[in-house]
C-alpha cells in the first residue's frame, strides 16, 4: 500500500466515464446532480454541465467528472491506494447494505471494504 486518503474527492476513471457516466448523462441530464457529480477542467475549474457537448466520444471528452468528499461520495470516507495500472484500489462505501448481499460484484474494478 502506498497511501491512505481520508475524506477524499473521487475523480471518475476514463473507463467508468466511458461505460457508465457518459451514457447515463446522455439518457438523463439530471444524473450528475442526482449523484453529486461535478464537471471540471483538467486544472480543476468548474464547468457548467449545460456548456458540455455530451455527444463527444469518451476518448475526446475534454473534462473530468468528480465527486467531492462527503456522505454521498461513492468511495466512502477512506481509500487505500496502491500502485497498479488499472486505477483499482480498496475503499469504503456509503452503501453499507451491499455487504449483506451474497452477490458482491457492485464496483467497477475496485474492492469495497466493510470495516476500513
């Protein structure tokens, strides 16, 4: 393990952006607000979602999507970082009820930790 992040923001990975976020926003423009997601430039400057061309391919998408720290952050309060080429890590989750299910494949490559 390389580091531990507490109360962190989450910058959506290119893979999740392509597979989940862009299709969801194209179907429902209220998706970002519902999930507490923000559009920012690569320097972190906020961008109005109304100013974004959501039809552009994920390869050419000129912005980042991030979720600020807080109770709605999909990665919870704690994230355990370790070097790997997949942008995968261990993390907490605000959705505690998922740990009660027998099927546990709810994350996009990362691993939720029940007792971080």
